[in-house]
C-alpha cells in the first residue's frame, strides 16, 4: 500500500498489476499530482461504483513505471 499525506487528510490506495471484478471506463487525459496521464476509471462489477483508476499512458518518462497499474482507492473499498 502506498500513501500520500495531503494537508489535514490522509489518502491511501493500493497498487496492483491486475484487478478482478472490475470493469474499465473510457480513456481520458487527467492532470494528476505527478503530471499528465491517460487513465481509465475502474468500476466494481457488483455495484457499479468507481473504485479507482488504471494508468494507460504517462506523458513524462519518469512516470512510465505506472503504465498498466491499477490504483484502488482504500476509502472506496472499505465500509
């Protein structure tokens, strides 16, 4: 699990090479903390809720290691 501290809140997520029981949305360009990326939102196949995103492409060479990784937001997964 990786975590980042943002002023007064804690954001946690899980990084996976593969995820099950999810479906992916449409590709979109998204400006994130680490730069511009092409991502798809991932949805729970059971309830349809967004549970995270998958990196499809990174615009900066230093961020290429993220391509193909699934990010599952902890707060979306836990009751």
